[in-house]
C-alpha cells in the first residue's frame, strides 16, 4: 500500500481546502491552510523521499504556472489534474507529468462522455490516464461530482461503473468529498466499495487524521488501496507528522 503525496493549488498557491466548500465564489471557500512555500518546495520534498504517483490538483484557473513549477521539480514523479482534456493532455505530459487526471471533461451534463474518454485513450494511452471519481453522498449513494466538486453527475460509484471505467485507465483517484479537509475520519463505506469492486489501482483521499485511519484503510482495502493525506499533515498545518506517514508507509 502506497502513500501518495499531494499538492493542491488554488489561486496559484498551495492550499488545503474543505472540499465541500469549493465554489466559483471564492469568498465561500473554506481554507484550512495557505502555504508560504512555493509548490516546488513540496515537489522537491516528495522527490527526496522517492514518493511517486502523487497528484497536483489545479482547483480553478490561475494555477498553470504553479503546476509547471512543481512538475519541473519532480519530473515524472507526479500526476496532474484540473481542466485536463484532449487538447492539453499531451502538453502536461511533456511538462513532466507521469499521468493526467481527468474529471469534468469526461463527466459532464450528468453523463459519461465515452467518446471523449476513448479519444483521450487514443491520444495518450490508458496507462497514462487517471480518472477522478471523487464523489459525494446523495440519498445514501455515492455520485461522482465535477467542476471543483460543485456539481453532481448521475454516475454512481458502484461495481458496474468501476468495472466499465476501469477499462479505459490505469488508476482511479477517489476523494470522499463530504469528509475532505475536515480531519473528521475516513469514509469506511466508500473504501469498502473501492476495495471490493475496483479493477485497477485506486487512491483514496478524505478525512485521514491519524496513523490509525491509515491502518484501517490497509485493513479494509486488504493492502490494495493507496491513500493521500492533506490537511492533517504537519507540512500543511496539521498534527500528523509527514515523516511518520512516510515511515509508516515504508515499514
């Protein structure tokens, strides 16, 4: 099981944000942490610890220069997501991304645009495509959300959708948006769904606050689910030591 580090970019700066608060109106966005360090500071840290497969997420516009700086500091070491489509995917791979993470281009207007998905696979290959299936609860079921997690689609995260979408990518990135950034504990039910039905590698994010939470992910996921930690880490203003998480993952 792998620890996947993250760099979340908002308005060109490294931040940790409560995912459910993201809106086009930035005044309503709840920020847990705003770094004084540039994004490449974190990318170099991850490179020094040989942490591969982490993700750089551009939350809205104004983040491209920051994302390029991070990719330049750890070329081939991190994935990038946020506004990726068939027209710019190759640009980000050329900038040093190991893969591109896609959500809204594929999931929009409430449906899956399989023609776009197939086009992306043709251009870059499934081995460099990561699908972001970040989701929120609605009526007791998990539905994929897009556009900075503001809009629900009609695509449920379940056995059928995971099986079908897994044919087109190398990995899923799945944020439990309702607990994202709150350090309130993980969504064990969602983790169970991922563990039981994902046909490809999967990365879980949301609510991790302790090594016990990571142990629970390991137990429920039978060691098959990687994870990312954000607001809880001391490098992002939290109480969970980054070094402890790295050592735990390597232990």
